[in-house]
């Protein structure tokens, strides 16, 4: 079973970073096998290429499913994942970290 992490970066012709994805393949606690997940993903272009590269890498490293999160609150992020064939499951809850 694989437990790997990697980073993908996209930049333009002026070497300005246009997007990046930090991802991992992790063991699925309740089931046999591994899943791939994003740890941090931000792109203003080349988002599809970053996602596809990550997905191919995850499959090659033993992932049998993919889990991507949206914590920005931007509705277009969820629509992007749906266009990539994923479905919304669950949610992320946010609060201030105060004593």
C-alpha cells in the first residue's frame, strides 16, 4: 500500500505561478485500499491539467478513489469538481480557533 505525497505547479511563459496542487495517497481507514486527496489546490488557469496529472499519479500509486475538498466557499470550485466527474458528499465546517 502506498502513502505518498507530491506537488504539481503550473506557470505561464513569464514564469509566474498560475496554479499548484499538493496531494497525497493515503490509506482508507474503513475500507481496504487507498484514496487520493488534495491537501492544497489553487489555480487560476491550468486547473484541469493539474487535476488530471494528480489523478493519474494517484492511480499509479494505488489509489482506488479520489476525495477533493472545497474550503474556499467559492461555488465554482464545486462546479469544477462536478465537471471532472466527482459528486458532492458531506461538507466542511469552519469556525474561529479561540480559547
